[in-house]
């Protein structure tokens, strides 16, 4: 069984949590290597709904080791709430099962404050962040003024570093309702004490696991077009959401990776601002009317559109996908004619790949190819042969375009509603 990276190929919310949950049975350790509580993974298991933000979805498998790598940013208070919620649902979170990197960076209240203040200041040009302090926390990391989990669990160091950081805020957050320095230190030190049994050198832990022949599953958060380098900058998150980020964010080298699965919705969605060439109001209304496509973290309505092959071609390259998992195929049930965006038009030119600048992306118009849809409800399909011929043709068209096989098809939210090709 291989070491596998799972990445989102679009703007997040592709259903990675479900694919990770499904594959976890066949892997030994689940790793999250980037992002923070901006992510929202919804997983249905035995009729119970779980919304996880920072917690790897592997935690829903009894005893399966899960790792938060050095590349994630952790809001300890929010994360403890996630732990408490899981435990309240009968899922114990033990120090054996959950390991947290001592080198991961900590999200503080001032990061959330700065995130929200900067969004307010951007006015109409706002990015639509989740307001969880992700950008400012990664900002401190890159600026080399961040505070890490190894500091969080040592109250003296935490105090010295936090007071120094806080002093440098100046008047940036005047008027913002933030807890006092003393309150923050007290609650964070307590959180550090609770999390301490989980904290370790996760690079060494993962290498030891590899040496023992254990198989790793890297659970990507967000999607390729939210990548700080390869996404629709500046309408992106602040981490590397593409496959390379799994390696830097965990300390597991690229040479150890065998398989990279790109998770792709059968159509396109995005939350937050920024370009979305195939966005379509009628299609969005249809999905929202079905009770689908509301953000798991913020509850916001997602913007929806037809599948964009221009985007998918580029993410296939950047991530080096070995296969794709097509999710939410059932969201297209009952549509007479489905559309696929096969190219963009920009200033009279036909583009096969997306432009680099968000300004140019915004000006692109989609060039569509139409395919006949299917009227059947596919949510009970167990094999590819159970799918209507038109649904199979749709999947074949996607795979041919990106020269990458479809390995998994998801036809509903439950673990059972998954077809392995
Ligand atoms: P941030 O990550 O909160 O800084 O937000 C930056 C952009 O990434 C915004 O457009 C968010 O809506 C988007 N974003 C962050 N996390 C997710 C996610 O898990 N799913 C979808 N969009 C996300």
C-alpha cells in the first residue's frame, strides 16, 4: 500500500474529507501538513455528521494515528473545542492517537483581530477570508516572529514571546475587542498544558513509522487554487495547498511519496472573493435549493459553476496527480445538458491554461462543450456499471482531457456511497 497525498484540485470543499476518511482504512497514519481551522471537512459516518476543522479526519477511525505536522497553524482554544466535541460524541482523543508537531505555529487572538481588521480595511477589495487569523499567523511565521507549539507548552517562554509580540502590535488593533494579555496567557498556558501530552517531534515520529513499513496518508486542506504560490493570488490562503506542501509541512521527503490523488467536484464551487470563470447564478440556485453547497466553516453560500477543465489541467500538472477522485457527481442528477469549460477566451485569444493574474482571470469568459446529462438518481450506484451511460461518458471526457485516470467516484455523502474504479 502506498504513501498517498490527497489534494483539492479546485478552491477547497471538493469533498477531500470524505475521500480521506474512505482511504484511511487502508493506511496506517493520517497527516495534516498545512492550513488551520480555516478548513472545514464534513464527514458522515454511520449516520452521524462530523465537521472537523483542524483535526485530521483519521480521528474517526479508532486508534488510527493522526499527525498535525509542522506546516499547520493551531488555534489551541478552538482545537481543544474540536477535541471536546469529538469526545462528547464518544470518540476518545488520546495522546497515542493524536500527535502534534512541536514546530507548528500557534494562532493567537491578535491574528484573528488582524485578519478581520485587514479585511475591513480592504473594503470592496476584501479577500473573503474565514477570519480565523490564518494569514497573520503564517505572516508571523515567515516574518520569523511566530510562536510555536514548543513555546506554547512552556509557560515562561510563552509569556516572554507573547508579550514581545503583543508590544509590537502598537495601535493596529485599537478598538478591537481582544482578550487582555493576561487572559490570553492564562488560557493559552492552560491549553498548552492539555495539549502537551500530544506534542512531539513529528518528523522523527513519521520517519520511524516509515521505517516500520507504515503507510502514510496526507490529508490536504483547501484546494490548489487557494495555494499561496499557484492559486488565484491574492485571493488565496497563506499556505501551500498543493502536493509539495504536504512534504514541507510534514518533513517527509518527496522521494517517499508514491501516489497523489486530486479530489475534484463534478462541478466548480468557491467561497470568498476572486475569479470563478464558470460561476453561474442559475446553477448555484439549483444546488442551494437542494440544500447543498453551504460552507462548513462559515456557513456561507458557495459560488457554483460548471466544471472547469482549464483549471483542472493546471492543477494536474502542479500536483503531479496520479489519479482523480470525482465527488458530488450526484449533484448533476436530473440536468438535461451538462456543460464543461474546455478553454477560456481572453482578449480574443483561446487559453488552454489559466492566466497568472487575478485581474486577467476575472476578464476570462468560458468556452463550453455540452454533453447530454442523466435523469437517474445515482446515489445508490455501487459500481461504475451502475452509473448511467451519460455519467460514464462525462467521467471519461474528464479523464481523457487531463490524461489521468478517475480512481474514485463519490455519489453521496456517506462512506458507503463511494465507487472505487
Ligand atoms: P483564509 O484561509 O481564512 O485566509 O481565507 C483565504 C481564502 O481561502 C478565502 O477565500 C477563504 O474562503 C478560502 N478558504 C480557506 N479555507 C478554505 C476551505 O477549507 N475551503 C474553501 N475555501 C477556503
